[in-house]
C-alpha cells in the first residue's frame, strides 16, 4: 500500500470550493472540476516519485493476474471526484466494440489524435457510475416520447414547437426520439426562434409545482450557461434525476447524459472517449451518435448500494472494468475491505482511517487516497470515516 496523489483538473464548469474543501486546501479563485485518481496517461496520479502509469508499467504484477489477463498491463478503471457548478455538455460513451471499431477507423484515416474533430482517443469503452456526495442533479437517458409530447403541449410554446416534436406524438418509439434529437441539433440559424419560443413559455411556467414546471426550470437553467442553444431542446427529451448523498446512477455505454450540478464520486473504465450531443462548441459527430447512442427510453434506476458485509455498500454495475463500494467505518466497528486479488484505489471523503494489511498500517484522512496492489488482498479499515473503494469488476 502507498499514498496516491490525485491530479486536479480545471474546467470552467467546476466549482470553486468543493474539491478544495475535500483536499483541505485554500480556494484560489479558479474552478476545480475534477480530481483524477488512476493511471490514465492523460492525467495520471502520482505514487512515490513517479506517476502511477509508469509505476504499473514497471511492476505489472501489482495489477493482479486476472486483471492483466483481461485488460493487459494497465489499470482498467479511473476514479474521479467530479464537482459541477453548472451543466456540462450532452454526451454519450461507446461500448467496447464501438470503441475498437471507431478508434481503428480514425487511425486508418490518419486523423490526428489531437484534432478537434477526433472522436476516439483510445479503443476503450467508457461505462461509468456516479455516487453523490451532496445533492446531485443530472440528465440521464430519454423520457417516454409520448409523455414528452404531452409535456411540450402543456408548455404551450406554439405551433413551431408542436411541429418539431410531432414525431413523438405519431409513431413514437426509438426512431421518433432519434429523429427529433437529430433535427434539433441540425436546426439552421434562421429556425432557432423555436428555442426562444420554448424559453418564453418556460419563463411563464417556471413557478408551477408540477412536471411542466420542472421541465420549464430545466430549460431556464440550461439557458443560463448555453443561451438559446438548440441543445436545450434535445436535453428536454431526457430524464432529470436528483440524487441524494449515497445514491448513485450507472451510465451504460450509449446512454445520453449531462451532469447539471453537484459533487460526487465517479468511477469509469479508463477511457477518454466522449461523443458530444449538444450544449457544446466542440465537434458533434452525428454519424457516430447514430451508431452509439441508445435511443430507447425509460426511468433511470437509482442505486442505493447493497450492504454486502458489515460497513460495505457495493454498487453493482456488472461491467468488468470497474466496481465501486462505499465503506462506513466507525470507531467501534472496523471494516474488512472486500477481498480482492486485483489493484484497488481507496479515497477517504470524511474522517480518518488506518488501512492495515497485516504487516503495514497506512493512515489516510479526508481528501487522501491510497493505491492497494493485488498482493494486498486482505485489508482492514479502522477509525471513523467514509471511504470509497474502486477496483476491477472481475470479482
């Protein structure tokens, strides 16, 4: 076991104080969006006097035999603290086959990996889960198209809007959602008065205590960051989800989503593949959206964690790249970490614990993290703290 020092990432949508508060550092006036804990070569964490990716390249046995057999000599997951002050862009991520095919195609076409229109930065999938640390709001997946059509009708934004969403009212289904979503993204400049019509109607309904009022407030919230952006209409096709601390949402590959505000722990496959779907000035690869995005609909499942052993709540995702657990450790009840023969990362979000593997005790406090190599299969946490543990999903 050894201390792991995460890499702070500054994006404009980050909060000014949440990650500083976790780390015990002073805000400097710059937004801090993420803290990366992992071996992704873009922003690797530091261990000892080197980076984690270099450390694991030199010592692949630390990953564990099963992990190396499945994923090669690299850590298959990335853990983040994500803290959003305002909405992010609409986005989705590929599954493994889509990522491998897309990456190979762009490589064969000679598209530079730094090109603004490059979509696939690597050949990895990017399923991900977010566990809320405070009240967290996000958009995830598509609402039932018939229900969405009724909401727009109740909003009463005018005939242009009614014509735009008419396919949802007609044949419905995935084809209709795809049609309306793509039509919105392709709105020519001279047709964008439809966005302003929705915003004007939303302003009139913003105080309504019903589902139409909630839709209106979402539109107006997005408009603050993305004024009159057609992506606002695309976002209104989606489910809004509110998570309380300890609750989580799993984003399957292909799920269109956009985090709105809040702070949480995000664990994902170690990939940087992002397909933008609106609310952005970055490249939108429409053909790849059609290939990757899941246009089915339904209510997202909110995960509360399953207490698998005393003090350990697991958030099952059934993907091989990662698993995440929340540990609630008290002074009177040490917690045995789930046994594992693969590398893990532990992050303390509250309090202080000592991690003990039988021969070594490593004290870590809020904001600190540790790398647990495969050889440390049996580890116990003692103290008074909340700890998040990321590992592979290989069992």
